[in-house]
């Protein structure tokens, strides 16, 4: 299997990991919409949420913990959670993943979601989240 996220989970490809547990890994998106944009992926390869909807419930605790971490450490005022299923829906990596997109008061609403924020230093964002 040739899956980018499986390679990240296995440690074969580096990532800016911010959370991990027995069921999921969370790492910063390399092309973030907003500061702190993070992906939560199951350790088990599942192509998308419709292929095995039970997997979403298995990673729900990791989604919740990662979301709280992003809000607390980055001072986000809200959070969008987004799951794309299929290429036509915008899925680019065919391994289930949930986008956690921190939102800030200076760019609210659904329109603000798609207006990409200025680029942030991903290494600095990771340090702020994990505290090292």
C-alpha cells in the first residue's frame, strides 16, 4: 500500500505531530487554511469516512483532545471540523482524516474559513501546541 498518511504514522515521513494515542495521530497540515490547522488520522488505514463510518467514532476522543489542545494553546476562539469523502469532495489523500481548523475572532464565519490566513511558521506553531 502506498499511503502518505500511513507512512507518516509509521514514522517513514516526518510530520509536525501534536497528539497521538493508540487509535490516532494528529499532525499539522503542511498547507494550512488557518494557524494551527491539524489533521487527525486513524492509525488503521481506512480510505474515507464512508468506507468504514465506525472508525470516526474510534478516533472521536483524539479529535476532542486535539481540538481542546489547539484552543487552549493557540487561543482559538472556535473550531471547524471538516471531513472530505471522495475526490469530488476535495479529498486528496485517501486515508480518512479529520481537519481541525482553529478559528479566530478576526476572521469569523464560513466565508472566513476559506480565506486562507497568512502563512505561519509551522515549527513555531508546533512548539506552541506541544510546549517544547
